[in-house]
């Protein structure tokens, strides 16, 4: 699908997903701005996808992409902090 002719709206919120380490819960979701109900709903969906998954689990990559698509649909800026530098390529 092409974005040609589609006007992008300003983000309605932001979230930062932080890897806390090998003990459960693995993830923390922080928000700088946005509707609290929207962010809380996103946080619940994210928890369902990532609750028991550390970043080295093979399922993590698939679920991370789902979380990214969900953030895009909700028009949220998303940032991941896995505790290590990620390859850009």
C-alpha cells in the first residue's frame, strides 16, 4: 500500500518500551504524552504480546513487529530500549 497522497497526522502520544532484564516482568512502558486511556490500552495489548518474552526469544521479533504496527495504527511514536545497541541494517 502506498502513502502517496495520504496526509500524516501529528502523533497523539508517545511510548518508550524498556527491557528491564531477565526477571519477569521483562518490560516497562513509559509515556511522555498522550491520552491516558489510549496509552493504558496500548500498554495492555503490549503486555499480552511481550509479557514472558525476553528480546533473545525467537517469538520476540514477530511480536515486536505487531506492537510496532499497533502503535502506527494508534498514531503513537514508539521507542524501544533493549539495553544494548541495535543494528540499523
